[in-house]
């Protein structure tokens, strides 16, 4: 009995298999709890410099075209791979010696986010928009830097077998922060409004809400201060600048083109435009809610709670379907659903103010987004060479934002000229070329798999 039980509790590799209790208790370990807090700090700034900010600016009476142009601050996330090698290799004078390479960069980035959010809080877009823009850029740059340092910290602070649990803890913290910085900030601003006021934009209420958000970064700062530095990974000996650039920036790209040859053009085109309909539409979503008469409480409840929940459900469904039917089929499904749900926003623009209608449209849109995102992440992961996985994935994930974010900057001008309904319908039309590229990329993938099978057969023969 004992030998049989022992055999049943062994994995095929001969190591003891964890019980269900042990598997769940991993989330209560210090490493997982630290990653929960750090994930919260990473997710907090994103909404505050993009989605929530557009709501605040439109309520302040800022022109939709200007709001669209200001969305370009989000390009900082698309270019973070440029300074990633600096964060990875360059020590901070004094601070790195005292705290270590990863924690020192995390601390500086988090302080930068806190200062940027405080600056956004104190700025008044109605009287001086430029300071708001400058502080939003500071926040976005510091937030992108935090992402770089945190990815390295997460990978180095635990063995490979625990990385899945750390990633789950990180994502949970990230999503909680998105609810807090989306629904929470709108709720705080609504509560802080003076009841006797005639209505309209009240900057003092937004100042309080953004200051609370800045203070919320203390969750991450305190976590960094009390956390240990991961074991130092020795970097290669100093080389010439040319060799450093070759191995860090050029070789990951060169490897990709060597493997896919001319097919790389189709793959890169798909990466560049797959999320274009969602990203371009998303910039004008909050101004649309304001102009349609939805209150802060309604938007907070529907878009930031229902929306986040449905995104998570969609991600689970998308991941499960991708494993069952293959990534390319679900990539196509996600592209179709993303374009279709933008047409629902065009319908809502004509339907007018209705909370049940908003719930239905937002739920469908976020469910589609979750399915598409899960399939897209799986596709990007399948493209990387394990020797350059971090570099290539960072480059791919940056590329997917550059063109959509650039085009999104003109979204407000289009709404001013043609109205919301036409704008949402046009963003759905942007998804049509994506369908052709998914089909073409699927053909490339199949031909690559057949070539691989032929090579194996030849080697065996």
C-alpha cells in the first residue's frame, strides 16, 4: 500500500507530486504576495494616463481632437524596448550598491509614477493643459520603466517551476489596480464633488481622486523596500559598443528574419494591425460616455467592473479554445468579434443614454477583447526563439501598439468631422484587413509546420 501510494504521488520525472493543498498554498508564499503588490503598482498608472484621463479631459471641455492627440503619451509603452537594455545593465549610482540592481530601478520608477500622478492631480486642464501633458508623459515613461524592471525581477526571484504562480499573482494585482484606477477614481471624483454646485467639471474633485491614486503607489514602494534583491545574474564581460548593439538589439531581429524569411513580412504586418480596431476605438470611448450623458458612477460600474470581469472571462475562454482548436482559428474568431462589437458601439451612439444597453455593449466588447488577447499572446509566444524569448516578445508586443496608437491620435478629429456612429463603424472596417492577414499568416504557419515535418522525416530516413 505504501509503495503503491508513493508511486501514485510521483511524477514521471521521479519527483514528488504536489498535493492540491500545496499547489494552492503557493499563492500565500511571500514571493506570490510580493508579486500581487507589485502587480498592483504596475497596473495602477495605465488607466490614469489613458482611459480615465480622457474622461476627465472631456468633462473639462477639452476638444475631442486634442484628447485624441494626447493619447500619444501611450506610445511610451510601445518604445520601452529602446531603454530596456539600460534598465537591465546600467547601475544607479549609490542606490544600486545599497539595494541591488532590480530593486533600485523599481524604486526610482515607482517614485517617478507617484510624482507624475501628483503632478497630474494638481494640474488644471481648463486653465493650463500643457502641465497636464508633461506630467502624463512623466507618468507613462516611469510606468514603462517599472514594467521593464518588474519583468526582470519576477523572472529572477523564483525558480522556473514557480513562475506560473507568480504570473497569476501579478495579473491578479494588475487587474485589481485597473479596477481601482478606473472605477475607483471615478467613484472618488463623484463623491468629492460639491453637492451645491451647479454641475459640470469640478477640478478639486479630480485633484483629490488623482492624489489618492498617487498615494496608492505606496503599496509598490513599501513592497520594494521590504523585499529581498534576487540573486545577482552576472552579465557578460564588457564588449565594444558595436558588439553590444549587435547582441542586444540586432540579433533578435536577425534571428526572426532568418527563420521566417519573406514570410516575416506577413507576420509583422499582422502583429502591427491585429488590435487596431480596439485600440483606435478605445481612445474615444470615455469622451463618448461623457457626451452621451452617462455619469461617473454609471461608467465606473459598467465599464470598469463589468468590463474587467468580462475581459478575464474572455481571456479564459480564449485560452481554452486556443488549446482545443488551435491558435490561428481563435485568432480569426477574435478579429471577427472585435470588429463586430465596434458596430455595437455605433448602434449605441444612435440609441442614446441607456445603462442596460451600455452593459450589453461593454460586456460583449470586453468578452471579445479577452478572447482576442488570449489568442494573440499565444501567437506571439509561438513566434519567439527561446534563445531570445524576452527580447523578441518585448519587440513584438511593442510593435503591436505603435501603428494603432499613432492612428488613434487622430480619432478625435474624425469624431469631430463625422460623429460617433460613423467613427465606430469605421473602426470596425479597420478590422477587415486583419482577417486577410490572419488567413495569410495561417497559411505561413501551416507551410512552416509541413517543412519542419519534412525535415524530420528526411533526417530519420
